C-alpha cells in the first residue's frame, strides 16, 4: 500500500527544530536587535545578559557545575576538547591516550590530528559483545603515562549507553582526564557529569544546526583565536540567536517515557514477523541499557543496509544504514566490528531513531514499512536465484 505521508525515523542524524527553539528564533526575527555580547554599550550589555542566561539554562539542564564554552557543533567542540587535552597531557609529561573503538570519527580524527603528531601514543580498549566498553580491559590499560581517555556517552549507531561515570572514576585513579562525546546523549539521558569534558551538538536535540557547547572543568587551549570571546577559549562573535534557541531546546530535555517500552515491543514484534517470513534479524544491544529512541537491526545475508534504506525511502520511511558508504561501496561499521560482528554482518545494519515529535503511530508504522521493504527485497533476491 502506498504511503501518503513520509515518516521521519532518522532523528539520531539530525532532529527537526524543537517548538521551543523555533519560538525563540521567531522572537529574534520579529524584533531584530544588535546582538554582540562584546560591545560595551547598552545593546551589548543586553546581549551579554542574554548569553549569560543561555549558559545558565544549559548548565541547569545538564546538571553541570563547570564552565561552558559555546561552539558551532560537535565536530568543532570535540576538536577543541582533544586539542586542549593533548596540550595539558604534554605539559604534565603524559604521552598516551586511550579511546574506545566505538568513538565517532570526529574524535578519532582529532586524536590523529593533534595527539599523534605531538608524539602521543593512542590505543583502543576492548568492547564487550553487548556494545559497552569493557571496564576490566579499560582499567588494565591505565597508568601514570595516560594523559586522557575518550569514551562516548551513547553510541551513535546502536544507542547503547556507555558506563562513563564508572570509567571516569578509573581514569581519575591514575591522574588522567576523561572526555565524553555526549552528542547522542543530550536530550535522552542525564549527561555523565563525572567526565572532565563533555561535548554536545544542538541539532541533535532540536536546536538549529551550527550550535553546540563544550562543558569543561579544565582550561581550554583555543583552536580559533580572535577577539577573546568565550573567555578567550573560542574567538568569534557568538551566534546569540542560535545559542538562545539551543538553550530553549535544552530546557525541554527528556525523551517521552513511553518511547523505550514501545521501541522494545516494536523490536520484538518485528523480529517475530521477520522470522515467520524466514528472515533472522538481530537486535543490536538487546538486553543492555540503550536510549529509548534508537533501534538498530542487522538483517540476514543478502540484505545490505544501504539498499534497505533506499527501499524504505521509496516506501515513505526515512531511516539510516548502520554503515557508511563511500564510492558506492558499503564499508563495515567499526562499532559493530568492535562488538564482534563479522564484516558481512556489519554492512547489513539499519537504524531507526525517533524523537520528541514522534507519535506512537509513527513508531509502529516504521517497523511495518521496514518489514515490508525487507520482505520485498528478499522476494526479489529469491526470484533472481530461481
């Protein structure tokens, strides 16, 4: 049956604008005023007050008692954080960094860009089959030569929640610091305040793209220098309307209580339906703590994630593949490989992700459309083989 309405189930990639953020932007558009917090006149002082209020709102939403520096998003924030941690590690004579293989490329690339050329050694810790960092292996790698560790709060493909606060205690035990990429956690779970540095990106929870923040308890070493904005940590006039909209969205953090239960039921029904159709589907991270808005599924041999994404799009459902695609050649997900999945399995993942605007009917329809698309692909495959 043809779908007349497109269903958006790719919120983990980017969220639609939150109504609170949209309302805040509307106020700015209807009453445009000069908004440079660095100016010393009345307009500038008013802008500075708005900036301080947004910073306070964000701190309260996150339960954060350290500093907050506004940036353009997750990639810039993580680069700034890693650069700062590398400089601090070298100043204290520490030359090793530990990171999980689950990390986003923004973390891995920042470590490669800043830590390795500076002479630091980077090593990856082990991951358990359930998709969480192995605390025992993590602890075994710690020592007084470790400058910092990187463990994301929520894995962006699987939605699995990492034991960041527990790992922070271990990290601090050897005098090292912990960076946590909290981009996928913000708006879904309480942020891991045991970390020394956290990074969030506004567009993941309904703020405008181009907004983000670094939460930190250590001084930052600026990558972007200029007029001394953000206490000298990040030069450039602040995007005050965007920052205020981000604070408005953050003040509404908290995914719907019903989402995790409905997701679990939807997954269970989906697996049963696929089994009845002769398709063995695996739920990634089943039985472990995940944010309630993400569902990652691995399909049987012959069903590539990218192909299924395209089939779903034609059927009216927007989802994403569990692997990246470059030059028309699917690449296996590094996170799934770290969990012990095979190369073949790691290119057969599909992620459904939902958010504050998703309805129960849309969640239920998402699993139905995904199942119908998978069955059609398998039917086509069987026909070609016959």
